[in-house]
C-alpha cells in the first residue's frame, strides 16, 4: 500500500499543477489526493484512515478564502502529530515560520510561486522520514 500525500489549495489550477508535478516525479511511489479546502481534506483523512492507509504528508496553501492554512496545520498537528506538513504561501514571515516549525513540526514553508525542485526535495525528505519511522 502506497503512503498518501494530501494536497490542498482553493485554486484548482495550482492544485492540479502541484498534483501533476508530484505525480510525474513520484509515480508509483506515493498516492496523491487533492482537496480544495480543509473541510474536504478532513473528509479525505477520515476515508484514508478507515481504509487503513497511512498519510505521510499534507501540503496546504496558506490563504484559501475563508480558510486559513496555518490554522489548519495547527489543528492537524494536534490531531495527527505523525503526519508531516508543508505550507505553501505568498505571505512568508519569520514569525509564522518560527511558530510552525517550532511548535507544530511543519517540515517546510515554501513561497509561491514555488520551484518544482524545492517541492520535490521537501516531499522526498518527508517520504524518507516516513519510511525510516515505518519500517
């Protein structure tokens, strides 16, 4: 069973772009699912866990209209501390970065527009951590 990565962004074109970039590089190594907001993501998380699959990473956008990706990651950290997290943002600040990395174990905060190589590198690191902890 492949480990699962959940991508969340309210902008469908960015969500699909991220999904395609990751699928191209991680073909048959991970399962990628997408959601357009945290509510959809919570539903996916429940479905995935009910199927006995393991979620190794959640990548979410920071600003999604009425949804706040930072608050979502904080909630995920409390409910599912073993799931790794990456935040995509156009609003990177040192305060947010320090808080998320120190208190909520966020693996990376990546500025938009992102470089595919930076996303791939960070997902690869998270995948390696997952396998190291699940062998």
